[in-house]
């Protein structure tokens, strides 16, 4: 499982980093973001690539679990 820490970055950078990670063709990824826009954009991108996305929030930070 690959983890991408995109906290502190504004879009489109979190999506670009997620896209780069998905090139490894793993079945699971964890993407860390810290704002709602990044959460929504990465979730939308992951779903367009065929990944199911589960989002958890803690203290204003979001953990996106992407699974195929």
C-alpha cells in the first residue's frame, strides 16, 4: 500500500500526486489531504480511475483510502 502525503498543498497538486502514485498499479493507496477541495477533487479522480474511496476526517485532516 502506497501513502501520499499531500497535506499543505493546494489543487491541483494533490490530484497530480495521486495520479503519479496510481501509476504503480497497486490495489490500495492512502492519500492525506487537509482541505475540502483537495478531498473532493482526489475522490472524484480516484473514482474516475475505478477506485472505491473511503474518507475519514480527524482534526481537519482527511485520510482517503483508495481500493480496487
